[in-house]
């Protein structure tokens, strides 16, 4: 069955093959809706299913926790911004650093293009605090709207005086320069009163690329999350169609280059100055994953009720980044990617359910409510009495503390007298409780053990200084530290910290026939490179093991 979606786009030339049907898919019929102004919020608009949208606005949506839109990394609008700073022909300004202390107009403070332009200016020593900024419409033909978007600051970032068009202010001396992604009408005429600040902007842009290694992306494609949830394959299919349309159009443009006198020269310069992959989309890495097929021999070994249902339910106990990143009913992360791949090998869909805390997870598996928990969950001999573990990673346990480690927590012995956060019911909780008793028997201050049901709550306790440290697995703590804007750091790295060899993996009921099937399925993913590709994608290469096994776990010290 073919799925039809409506995609709102501006008139980008390389989308022509897709619009004309020269590029198509038997699975996806893309109906293009031409727009001049971008839809402000595709997730709240009733009309299209997908749309071109501002990269910066998409990033802000995600930061605000708005998940009504899913972006695919095909940058519909991409380019350098040095050329987008204009002034008058009479202006003495010829270098970006000369804009320090000047009055600069922008067509929208939060716009992606203007954000990138400010970044280019900052590299030349002119930051936001070094100029006076005015946001407004470029010409009389543009509408009067709020272009500050909540970022205004009196005396630094203000609306254009009297809402006058910025080209008028520029001509009258009210502005010294203007940032604009699209040149005003008449700009390309010989008698235009305007010019770019940089006469040789191409040289500056080439130097910029040599420094940063990318061409800035302004607009990407946003798809309504409801559409993506209904058709999970749609995102990659749409991305592939856009890539193919661009490839077909580029081939034709090189052949039919006489649309302007020097188009061929421009194409040659791009090939000489930029690498061939400068405009590849962000889904290229996923394309490197091996093609997976159903292993019928393994599928036949699945319990009959699973084969009949065509699905398995894996339970988790909340976010455990970067393995499990749970938002509402959606899960991302290494475990999500691996279960997707494992489901393809077994010929079933693996769905995810969330419960509160590890005890609830184990109870759900053992009661039969859920077939298994992919985890990874720590494998210990005490747990093996009730469950089997299909181990697929090795882990280490460390501390996350405030930057600078003000309390000097570097090991279990230095945790005495401190407030230590742990996951309730987890192996780290058992170890820290044993250490708390040791602290007391050694005559030291006891540890205040603070147990939380999930990882985010534990790390928040440290960031808010309600806890002195979070004692947990190194992989998720490394992720949380990387997301802390420099507020946290890891300590106790490279030490046993109360553990011997620590394996983690999937959990099934004791003696379940599903255990060997999961082990053999993971073995296939390890042998064909899927496991390594996914683990490296999520920064988990140090946690990889050579082959999976059942009940590989060590034992907590007595």
C-alpha cells in the first residue's frame, strides 16, 4: 500500500525531479505544497504532514520538550553566511571585525541563518555584546511581525525603529549593516546602493570551512510525530527520496550548465574547494548497517505464543542513557536500536513498556506480564536464582560529582559521611549499603544512601546539590556528564568500587526458552557488525563484549 503525505516546501530547484515524479517510491507518494513563508509550527498545523522548517526553531522545540515534530537531517537550505552581511556602497566597512560597536539589522533574531551569521561574526571577535542589534522587516513588502521572538533586550537587542524597513534604515544611516539570507530587490543591479561587506566573501567562507569542516545548515525537514509513529519507515524513505532528487538534479545541472554564463565555473570551483560529501544527509551512517533478514531457524525456536502474536514486549524501568532514553511511550538509544535489529532477525516486532523501578521490572518479567527486559540489567549470581541473563555488555561503576569534586569522593572509602544517590533495587545500592555499614564499623561518619527509581532523578539530585554524588554505571553517567554543561565530572574511574567483572544484559524468567534464542540472535548481530555499529554510534565501544552469553555475571563481594 502506498502512503501519501503532503510536504510543504519553498521552491528549491533540486526538488524538481521529486515534484515532476522523476524520482518516486512505490511506498511513499509525496505531494509537494509550495510555500513562500515557512509554517511556524508543523506539529500544530492541520494541513501538511511534513514541512521545511528552521533548524534553530526545531532545536528550540526539542529543548522545550516539544516532541510533536521529528526532524530528518536533510538540510533543504544550506550555505555559508559571510555573503549575507550587506552594507551601502559608500560605507567604509570592508571587514567583519569593523562591525564592533556598530548598529546591525537582522531579519529575525532566532532565524537559523542569522544565528550562523552571528557565529561567523563572533569568530572575527564581534560577539552579541559588541554591537547594537535591531530586528525588523527587510523591505516594505515584508510583513510587520515580532522578529525578536522573546530575545529582546533594551539597549542591546531591539525592534527596528518605527518598524521601518531595514533597507531604508541602511540607506539613511540608521543601520551600518544588515544580515539577510535573501538579497533585497535590485541588489544585483549595477546601480544598487548596496554591496556585501566582504568583497571576497568566497575566500572567507573557504577559510571558515577549513576551520570547522562543514557548510552550515539552515532548514531541515520536520515530520509530524504522529505520522512517523504510524509509519516508522517513512522518515528514511523520505530522506532517500530527497537525496535522490538532489543527485538527479545535480547531474542535470552539470550537463545543462548554460543557465547563466559562468555556472560551469561555479560548479568546478565547488568541486575543487569542497569535499564530495559536503552536502550528504545525516542518515548516511545508518545506511552502513548490514542488511538484516529473518533467521527462520531462530524464529522457529520462539515460544508459540510469541510467533502467533508476532511481537515481544520488552520492559524497562525508565531512562538509562544512552541505552534507554524514554520519553512518554517512546524509547530511543542503543537498546532501542539493538531491539529493532534483533526483531528483524527474529521476524517479530519488539515493543517497549515502562514501569517504575528495577523491582517492578523484575516482577513484571517473572509474572509473565512482559516476556523479557532487554536492559541492560546487571547480572549477579543472587539474581540468577530467579532469572536468566543474556549478557551483551560489560560495565563499570563510578561516581558522578560536581565539577572540581568539592567533597573529594574518589572511591568507596571516601564516600563515608556523604550523601550518595543510587538506583533503588540496583546492585550499586547493595554495594553502597555494605559500604555504609563499613564506614560505621570503622568509626567514620555513615553514608546517607538516597535511593531513586530512575537515572534522571538521581542525576538531578546531584545537580541540585541534594546529593553529593551518584554511584552508578559508567556508560549512563558518561552520557549525563556530557549533557551537564560542565557542571559534573566522573570520579572513581578505573577502580573496582565493590564489583568484580560486571556483566549486563537482557532478563528472562528462569529457564525460559526465550533466553537461548535472544543469545543466538545477539550473536548474529555481533558477527555481522550491527552490534558494533550501534554501540559505537552511542559512544559505547568500551562496553562491548566479543560474544553474548547466559549468566556470565560475577558475584558481589561478601
